[in-house]
């Protein structure tokens, strides 16, 4: 019914929105890590980040705390990409 369509639309909207919100920092971290640290580990963390993104729609539908099963690993991947770069810089 109408409520199901609204929930589906909200889920699709937040999935796309979250992807657009997270992509710039992820791509900057990925490219920087690949350029200055290691291409192989950048690729592995990139695939892990993408895997976390794929479960976002189901996690969003489940609400909290399920949403953290997608966003948490994504944030960890970004941190793992940036930490070695930070160590090189400072």
C-alpha cells in the first residue's frame, strides 16, 4: 500500500543520499592511500567499503542498531585508509 511505497522511497532516498555523503571522503582517502601508502591495501579496503555500502538498504530498513552494521565498517575503512597517510605526513 501507500505506507509501503513511502518506506521504500525513504529507504532508496537515504541509500543514495548516504552514498553521496560518504563518497567524497572515501574517494579522497582511497586515492591518497593508493598513491602514498600501498595500492593493494587500498584496493582491499575499497572492496570492504563497497561491501558495507551494499548492506546499507537492508540495515536502514532495520533501523538502529542495524544501521551501524553498514555505517560502522564504512567509517572504519575510511579511518584505515587515512591513518597510514597521517603517519607519513606527521
